[in-house]
C-alpha cells in the first residue's frame, strides 16, 4: 500500500460523498481512479508517470 492508497476505513468515509453519473466514473473502478488522482496531486508528477495500479491515465 502506498501513501496514496486509502485504507478501507478511509474509503468508507469518502465513498458516499463521490458522485456517480450515468456515464462514469464506473462504480467498480471508482476507488482506483480516486486513489490515482490523490497520487497525482501528492507527487506533482505527470499523468504518464502514474503507476499501473491506479489504472490507465
């Protein structure tokens, strides 16, 4: 687990506050996508450098 990945308790707190639209984000990938955004803003890196564990950029 990296610093950008959330614990289950943290995710349980955040998940109800995130919007789910008709066309995405997809609920089954929402946590992965959210953690990718957290990683991006914590590191300041380019999207292309995102680790594979967070999905395609």
